[in-house]
């Protein structure tokens, strides 16, 4: 079960700003609302069953806090609990920033099979994807945080999380990641390096836009798209539980005759 909670919000002080690296503060507030036994369970997991990040939606002039979950238990314990919590404001510790909640909405509730069927049962061939990195994104490679979205790291991370939490469909082909990286190209990018501050430490990261194109066969294209859809829930890269790696993915569709 995949799901997202959208919380629209605004600082009570009109002059205040919710910065992108306040993610650990949002994370701390979210944890304060969860059942303590479930929090202990989360600490024991290899991969977190959720991602969360906040950003400013310029088009609609509103701050968004998006929380996404990767299995049914996490939806029940995190999203449903946060949605049902009857508060209209909260404060971020340390900065003591007062935030008013405008609205809350649960969206995009799907099974893993739903995501797969979207491509495997469709006549649409979707080879090109535009990825907007809404919050600073990074990978830890050989002990260092990267400032560029290397495709191998991106798809390995998505593949691992998909297989860890999907009960409907698992990806088991030995050379799958090799074939995806071989057949997917970054055909355009507009990125800048940045830092994400977490507990006094600055992590190297990047933010911006990239365009990907998959040149593989239909099976590979379907898996590529399936994993990119999953990224809307899981985030991309490291530290997605504390607001890094938040993405928005869009595509252009056209009809084709599949063989």
C-alpha cells in the first residue's frame, strides 16, 4: 500500500520562512505524534517505510508538507494518525516557528500492483521523464555525499526499496539495474550544487531538474517507469526521511502498438 498525505501550511508570522533544511524538525514533530512502540520498530528497520519533505509551492503560493508511506502499516500508523490528529497549528522546536495548518488531504493511495499495471496493461509508451528535485538530494558513495544524480545510484536505491516493501510484485532479474543504466540516458539537466544542513552538519547535495529517456525494450521501459512512479513515494537518494530527495515526476505520453 502506497499513499501520500499533503498538508498545506503557512508560518503564523508572515515574515517567517520555512527552510528546506528544517526537515529534521518536521521529522521530530511527526515522531512526537506516533505511537511509541511503532517508533521503536521504525528505528530497527533497515529502510524506512516513509519519506517526508516540505517545500514552497510557488504556483499556489503555499507551503506543502508531503508525507508518503510505502506499506499498509506505515499508512495506518503515520498518515492516518497525522490526518486524524485534530490540531490546526504546531511549532517546530529549536526555531520555535509557529505553523498554521490550512488543509490536509490523503492522495494517491495505490497498491504496488496498481503502479505496475499502469504501464504493463497500457498501450502508452512513456520513454521520457522529467524529474524535478524539490529538495536537496544526495547519495553516499564511498563515504562521500555526491552533488550529481548518478543513474546507477538512483535506480539501485529505488530497486532496493521496492523489493523491501512490495508484497505484490518483486524485481528479481540479476542484470536489471545494469540494463536500466545501460539503456537510460540523462538527455538534459539544469542542476546546481547546494548544502543540506542537518544537526549542524552540511551535506553536499544538488537541486534542480533532469530529463531522462529510456531506449530499452518495452519490458525495460515499463520497469523504468514503475520505479520512477515509486520515487514519488520513496523519494530519491539518502536521508529521504528528513526531507532530502523530494521529487516531482512528469511525462509525455503517446500511443503505440506494443508487441
